[in-house]
C-alpha cells in the first residue's frame, strides 16, 4: 500500500486545538529502548522540528492516531461473552479456529471443520489486546514528538486500566489461548497471540519520562511483567514454544527477553539472548539466508518476513543489552544479513518469488527489517531499499528507525 503525504496544516491545527488547555512539556527517554532505537527517535524529532516533510507527515499521522485513541472508551478483555472454563473474565481467551459451541449444551465445543463466524465477536480478546497495544504505542510516541501532556496521561491511565485495575485487568498469561472450551485449556501455539506485548515495554520507557508515570504505576507494571515472565519460563505452553523450529520460538524469546528487561533483570534477558543463538538463529537460517520452516508454508513470503521481523527485534534487544545477534553467524554460515539479502531481490521485484504465496505479494513486508538493518550495520543501502519498497511512507516505524544519514 502506498501512503500519501499529509499536509502540514492538519498537524498544526490538531496540536493548536489540544494545546489551548494543555501546555507542552519537555520530554526525554530516560533509558535505552529494546525494540526501537532511541537515537533514531531523537534524530526523527530533530527532523520534525526542522520541518522535514516526510517526518512531519509521519508525526501528523501519529497525532491523528493518538487523538482517535484518546476519544474511545478504555479497552478491557473482560467484556467477552463467556469466560474460559476454569478461569475468569480477566484471563485472556481465544478459541481454536474450527470449533463451535454445542447448539444445545454449549460445552464442550465441537469441531465442525470450518471457522466459527462469531469467534472474534463473542471472544474478541485478540483484537482487544492488539488494539490496546497500538493505542499505547501511538499515545507514547505522540507524547514524545509533541510534548502534549494529555497523550502521556491517557497512555498511563489506559495501561493502568488494562494491566492493573482489578476488575478490568488482563491476567499476565496465555493459558487459555487457542482453547477448546470444555475439552482443553489452550495450546502452546496460542502464546504467539501476545506478539505485540513487547512494544508495551518500550512505550513504558518513553512514558517514564512523563510526570504521570509515578512510582506506584511503575511498580505495578513491573509486577505484571514479572508474572508474565514466570509463566513464560515455567508453563508447559511456554516451554513448548521455546522448542519450536520456526517463528514461534523467535517470538517466544522476544517475549521472554523484553519481559525480563521490563523487570530490570538484564542478567536474565542477556542469558535468554545467548540461548536464542542456538535455539533460534542456529536452527532457522541456512547459509544462503533461507528460512526453511517458513518457506514450507503456503504464504511463504509473508511468513519469511514475519519471522525476520521477530529476529530483527530480538537482535535490537541484544544491541541494547550487549549481545551481538546482528552479526552472529551460525554453524551453517547463516545470519541476519544473509536472511535479509536473500529476500531483497524479491522485494525489489527483480525476480519473481519462487515459492508458494497464497496472499498478494507485498514488497513492503520488508520495510521494518530494512530500516533496522540500516542502523545496525550502518549501511545506507538498506535504507534506500526500504524507500523503494514503501516510498513516501508515513508509517510510525519511519520514526523509530530513522536513518543515520
């Protein structure tokens, strides 16, 4: 999808309306980030203040998203139609794809060989969680770029509501993800439904520079991530994900590392990054940069990039914590650079993708990994290619991975 520039006047009108009652505040990022690049954000903010048209367009879009997020009711997963069997409404729940409620007894659910159409209507926890993370991301970044205090206050209040407040919080586990109600709790492959939670860690770090992120909020949010970390480490579903030979283990280690870092246990985060060398990078990338487990899928381009995004974000965590995954080469000669370079000619459409891809081929799937690689390797060519695959983008990742030059 090709995005268009948004005129400067939209941004200035939005900001002027909000700042009539809310003064601007100085904003810093008090610690290094994990997924995003802190220096990139400062560079992008300088470019924004210098009226760089593309950056101004991206911040404009961000402000619009923050305004929209501020205007909607607080989200909670407790509003689903029924709770997990053996659990409560505070427990995250999702239903195995082809299972339907029994028309007479409701439980146990039955496999009808097709997707239950009300699955995400009666149990919208996945959508609710993803939308919540997106809103917090937009509000935190909008606060950083504009200094509008309302955005930081909204983000903090919404995180408290979703993660801390007793009657609306999400309990920190995925025990009931991919459940078959009445037959089983959940499956290990449901853990990946928390794939966006790591972004909350960077958002919280940005919000920690605001006057609303007080000690009691920080303490409770850390407690939430500590419980999630323990569950990931010790639960059967978490341990099973760690051993998967594909994107599931990539996500698992990303979730584990960011949760450990969120509770200020960098020693544990570093240990898991070292484990990921063998558990993830050794198993998943061949010498030519292919990812066999993802190429075997019917949407192989999509999944090759999906997994690469996890690997890139994991490498960014390592960059912050002193574990160099960006340049780690496995025993087969595979590494992140070969994985990137294998995909690039197809993203540039120099060659047709030779594997099965049942979805529309979208070159821009490489946008984020190319942006991050340009910074990690100090390689402008990767940034140039990112602009080929998604020209004039106003995606927020333009700001979180703003190029060195």
